[in-house]
C-alpha cells in the first residue's frame, strides 16, 4: 500500500457554521452571511489559522508534508434565527462548487456547528453532509467537527466516517477536537484505521443553566466519557449538550462514539453514556431566579456590583439584545443605579440628534417582538456618544479583543440608571464596554448582563454576586414556555413521565 502512496493526500477544508435559534425573530439571511461572514482560500488561513477555532485544527494539517491541505470556503454568522432558503442554497452551492472545481480529494473536512436550521431543511447540517457525500462519492473520507451544542441527527452520522464535538463549555477545545477529526480522517484515508460510528439520542433536553462542564452533572458525564476513551479500539467519544432553542426533530442531548472497526463497542459506549445522562435527568433541569426578588436582593446588597444574568436575552444563543423585562421590573419596583444595555438603533439616533448633555424623553428597547418585553419610556441626560468601537486586552469569553457595537449612546436616567444604547446586538462580555463610556463597573450597584456563561470571564473577578434570572425571551431557561411544533414527543423534561431504555443496537 505504501508504494502506491507516493503523492500527498489531498484534503479539502470547508465550513458552514451557524447556531439557529428557531424562536429568534431575526432570520439568518444571505445578506447577513455576506456581511463579513464568508471567507475563501488564503483568507480562511488569515482569519483562522492562529485562532483557537475549529478551522485552525484542520489547517494544522498544512504542516505535514504527506498532506496537501486545501482551504476552500467557510461561511459563518452569529447565532440568530432560522437560515433562509436563499442563504442556505447559495452558500452550500458555493461549498459544493469549490469541492468539484478543485478535486479530486482523499479527505473532506467539514467545520459545522451542528445546530443549523434552514427554513426548508430543518436538519441543515445533515443535509450539508449528505450533499457533500453525494458529491464526492463513498470512497472519500469525510470528517466533521461540531460545536458541543450540536443537535446530532442520524443523517449527520450516516454521511460521515469520523465526527466529534467539543468536550468543554465554555468551549476552549475547538482546535484540539478538530485536529482529532483531521488526524483520524487522514489515518482512515491511509487505511491504518477503519472508523465505525454510533449515535445515541435519548429523548432528553438539558437546560442552559446546567451546561457548564466544570459543574455537576456535566463534569461527571465528561469524566466518564474521558475514562471510556482510554479503552482499546476507541478512537473518539463526544457528549453533545444539544441546543434546546432549535425546534427540530433531532433537538436534544446526544452521544457519539467512533471505534476502530468495532461497531458493537461503539454502540455499547453511547448506550452507557446515554443511560448515565438519563439517570441524572432531574439534575439537568435548571431554574433561574425570580426577577423581582433578584432585583430587590441586588439593590439592597451591601456588596457591589451584583450582576444579574438576563438568561432570556442571551445574545450568544441568538436573542436580539433588546429585552426590557428587567428594566421594566426595576422601574416598577423603584430600583435605582442599574446598568443595562439595549440594542436600539432608533434610540441611538434620537440621542445623537439631541446631543451630549441634553435632556431627552424616549422609548427604548423591545424593538423586535413582544417576547422580549415592551418599549420602556425613560427620561434622562445623554452622557456619552461614540462609534461603539472598544478594545479589551483582558479576559473575555472566546478571547475576543476588538468589539464593534455600532453607534452608541449612554443615557443617565432621572431614576438613576445607566442605559447603554447600541446599534448592534451586544452581549455583555467585557468590562471595557463600560469603561469605554466612562463608567467604573466596580461602583455600580446592579449590572444587568445579557448572557448565561459568556459574561462570567469578565465579571466573575469583580462581581459581589452573579445571579441567573428566569427571564422570558427566545433563550429563556424556562423551556416549558417555548412553543415547539417539531421536537420529538415524548421528551424529558417537557413530558416528565417519558420512558427511555438505552440499549445497544447490536449485541
Ligand atoms: Zn456552543
């Protein structure tokens, strides 16, 4: 065999990365993807090779003389609503066009999220995998690396030779996990391993508040997966938490095992993991704090700042960053000294016309829909205006340094709040967001941060306390408040008496 392998293996690198919140009001259109989210060829290397992202792990293959690693196309967009048919077909057409123009290939590597939903293709990732498989034929080795929030479907697994997902949340191992897929795919193409994949999809949705891999019960499941990985013939094990905000059949937690030519072992491994997750299912239910109680507690606290996490408007999960549920409650309760950001380009424009130092009365927030509250009327003084660019060399979620919030206005209201109005949706993941508009986060009594895990990097070191709120919105922790039409039934925790018996498919 080695005699025939005189040429390097040709490896195509492609990506399509979107976490689609089907409850979110803003669709993922082609225009939004094309606004900076598409990269091709050397541009992919420039953007990603030195990052810690999935593509970086694939591109590490370029260092090997035995591999010709060819970056083709990568499409990426922030989490938001469902992908339009136009966007999906155009972008997937680009992927397939690049594959056929630059082939033939020995290996195709796909960087996917795993929770992409297109309007006409609910299992968008599965559809991409199966189209790529049809395009390259059965002999080419296909590897896919997914986000840990993937809703993994049988269609996704059926089209791949190798597939894995991150094992950390917050995600810090994307690059390493992608490198694992790349190495296994190359080994399979050389004939030194024969990957066999198994998937288990228990009818189980887990709450965003219970997804941290440093905390029980995820810590325990990941430790079990790592222990099982040490067995002979195990090539890779994944524990995918799933993305509960995608109303699709495959929504939920799932487990993937890849073995070297041992399908029975792969089935046993995923059945064991699924059984353990099922046993702990009650521990995966999350409950956020009541908004009024948390606000009253935070306002009366002797230590500051108290950071209230607006879980229902978690921008990293696809929400619009303009929810007013907490601000409206603070007004109603007479609570003062709140920092609160809102995406509201109209309000920013009104403040800009009014000018720094002027007084203004206007409505702010809840521009997208009533799920995120109603516009709140505030009166205050415009304290600061800028173009929304700021830099944070300190600790931030995902390691981001440069931020662009669009035009901003800081309003100090008559009832003592600081409301930061932005033109783009922004989660609150950086202390520099506040210092760049002249605020000292340490002196504020209550900071409302839109997010669940993402604000922690910045705020944990200075917060007297961090409280996760049970707020409404398209990323609410209260899954029972979301109206599903396409998920499986019965499913835990929606139907609490759901039964499940994890069983290997083969003996
Ligand atoms: Zn994720």
